[in-house]
């Protein structure tokens, strides 16, 4: 029997967010404000990592994904600062950190990667790209459902028009000197219909 693909609804969005613990957000906020001298108004409130984004409803997501509590630690020595622009993982003359959003990404060696990928797998099984369903392989762990082709676990920390130095490695060094880890403690799935 031929499967019928469910159309993408341009007005529907679903997110699975992995929230930083309150303590980790407070520590990062203190670090960015007091040590990196970032104005408090430019520091993101509600720091999180986006596990999943889609424009099709997940089957039974409201039952399967009530807010869930976790304790996932990410080691700071395996994080890197990045600019939130295409190619922003590496310094480039045309990418100016002070003019863009900036955050940290988790490298594949980070201790938090395996539990993060497992959470993504738990979400994939509720996808319904067709009425017959579709299995994903483990290679899907690093395929993004949106935007860029590659899933890159990252947390936005700083909004644009900040006073960051061009060389983000300076901030990375300071971060590793001041924090050992950050922790995530909650997964939340949010769906909404965008207003036209």
C-alpha cells in the first residue's frame, strides 16, 4: 500500500527544548556579565538547547512528552563559543561576534552528547512523516530537521549588539577557567500555530 505523506503546515511549529538548570543559567549570567563585561540586557534569559524542531505534529506528543525532569551535565572543557551565523563555528573576517547572537556549542566529545542523542531518538519515534511511519537510523542523530543540514547542540547566550571581542577563544578560555560544567534539568515540548 502506498504511503501518504503528511504535508508540512507552514503555520505549525513544534519544539523540544532542553532547559539549563536555574543554577547553571545564573552561573553563566554572572560569568558573562562580571567577567566578560557583557551588559545584562544582552544576556539571554531562558537558556536552552533545541533538541528538535518540526512543522508536522508528533503523534501522541501531548501524552508522551509532558515536561520531563533530567540531570544531564555538560563538561565545559568540551564546549566552544560560536557566532550564530552560517559558518560561525570558526573565525571569519566577515563574521563579527559583537553584531550577532553568540553562544556555545557542545563538541561530540562532550559527556552530555550521548544522553542528548538518546532524547532525540525518543522524539523521532513519534514522528509521522507518512501514514505508514518511517524508521530512522542512528545516522539520523546528526541530521537536523530544520535549518542547517547538520544537528549541532548549542545554547544561545548573548544577543546581538554586544561588546564581544572578535576573538571568541578569549572568552572560551575564561569560561573553562571559571566553570567545570553546566547542567540541564528539564525537557519541554511546545507546539504552536503561528498567526498569519
